């Protein structure tokens, strides 16, 4: 007899939180930052954060949209990808790079 239990999880549609989970989150949110015990964490210097980068295995959830962009931009992305494939990923990467640069500039 197998005791394996399988569950499907859709990160775009997670299950609802229980009342206990909601209460736990509310209690944590109400904590003053000074009341949080960081004693079990190794301290990180500013240099460590300066070279920090996103987890390379992180894949954000994609959302399908309709986006109007200039025809010449679309043509450039399509012409500068092999067989015209992957141009949407290249546009996404360009947008992400722009946003991250703005975030770095803003501090």
C-alpha cells in the first residue's frame, strides 16, 4: 500500500489562508522591527548586498497582455532574434533591465 500523497499547486491561484494563518500573519505584521530577533542570522555587510543578485532559478509568473509598441521597435526585436523566435522574451528582458536600472538609481 502506497502512502504517497500528491498535491497540485498553482502559484497563480494559491489556496486560501486559514483563519489561524491570517492571525499569524497579522501578528507578525504588527511587530515592531526592534522586536524581531535576528540572532540566528549571520550579519551581512554592505559589500555583500552590493554584489547580491536574484536567484538564478527564480522564474516570475508571466501574464499575457496586449501591448502596443512602435512598429520599428517590434521589427528590430524580431529581426535580431534567431528565426524571429524569442523576441517576446528579449522585450521582457529589456524591460526588466530598464526597471532594475531605475530601481538601482532610486536606491
